[in-house]
C-alpha cells in the first residue's frame, strides 16, 4: 500500500467541472493582472491548487514562476511565496506590486519603480505601435501618481529570486512547506531534470511536497519544438521523481484522456489570441490540434 502522497495523474478535462470554483478564481486573477492563461493551464492550475490546499501563513516556492498566475493566486490565499526563475523580473509593473507585498530575495532581484519620463506620456514614434499607447500611458500615469502601491492586508508576500532551479544556492535546506511548478520543468532534458528535482526536494521541509505539472508522452520521451518543452513517459517520471512502484497513475487511460482533451470545446473556444500570431508556441498559429497533454506529479518528502 502507498502510505505517502506520491502520485502521477494525466490531467483530464473533467477538472474543468470538478474544480469549477478554482477555475473561475484563476480566470479572475488572470483578468485582474492582465495575464493570459495558456491553452492547457486551467487544467494545471486547478489541479495543483486542489492538491496544495494552501493555508494562510504557509511558505511555498513557485519554481519556474516567471510572472505566471500561480504565485499571485497563492498570495491571495495568504501564502508567502518564493518566486524562483532564471528570467529577470527586477522591473515588475505596478499591477503586480499592488497585488500583494512584493520584495526581492537579494539586492537586485527587485528594483524600485522607475519614474516615467516625458517620452512615455507621448504617442509612439511609429504609427504601427500606436495601439500600445493607451496601456503605456495608463502605466506611466499609475507609476507617476503612486507613492507606495496599496496591497490588500490579508494577502501573503511574493519574494522574487532570479536563480536557476538546478542551483538555488541562496535558498536554505528544508525552508519551504511545498514547491509548486506549473508547466516549467518540462524545459529540461530528462537527464537535467533529475538534478532539478533533487534541488527542489532539498529545499522542502520533511513532510512537505513537490507538486509539478509537465508534458506527458505515451511511448517515448520527445521534444515539442514549438513550445520548447519535453514530454515524458510514465517510466521516465517514475525514475526521475523516485516514485514507488505502487504510486497511483492513470497513464493506462492515456488515449482516452487525450481524445477528451482534443474534443474539449471550452479550451478550444477559449484559446487566447496570442497563439494565432506565431508558430513558436504550444498551439502553433492558433490551430486547435493538441500534440501533448499535461500530467501532474506529487512527490512527498519523507520525514526519515
């Protein structure tokens, strides 16, 4: 019998109904922060949220966070979030700084808001960029008028840390209650992913858990070029995450769940507009034709 929380689950579209309140919460956060949700991310986010069951005052890491939705949703639940990513987020916009108390782990991780110059209040020099002016003007006015962003007092903090997940030297052992990673670890080759998982497990307190979503593969690991992400087989994930043989999995329903994903009108009809402008994304040129499906992995850190 599996006495721990370890499990592996291909994320079926039934989550959209079974986790409808969380799905709608994620949509609201997305709208308020003006952040689009990727084509399968409602599945990833709602699944991870119900696995985490966050409580106010907990300390969690969002691994590979960039400026994604999960960290802001967790902060709204009262969680103190360590937001780790290789990308530079030192100049986050006011809308993020007003969402919750925001800080940098180290000097340079988060810079003060730069005061806008005259140029930012004027229309762009190039006519084809004029459509951006209302948003840029609003941002410049907001920053110019803001002394300190007002943040809801009941929310947790987000601490920005620009580091590689494979070497988080500034983050102590056993320092967070849980780590969550939404569709980020798949940007590592299988051999490199092993080291990343080991580093993430290092920073989790005993009894805590790693909750990650990745891309699933049926027969062999393969690389999806448009989204620059790997898809992993059940055997690879069991090996890399060191999951026990009796760890539950629904990979035996791979084809059934994939067919349901392809037929999901809610995800198809809600495809964000940015997919239509490029072939270098998870749904090239906005053509609804899923080539992979998301899988969630839960790995608990033992107390021994």
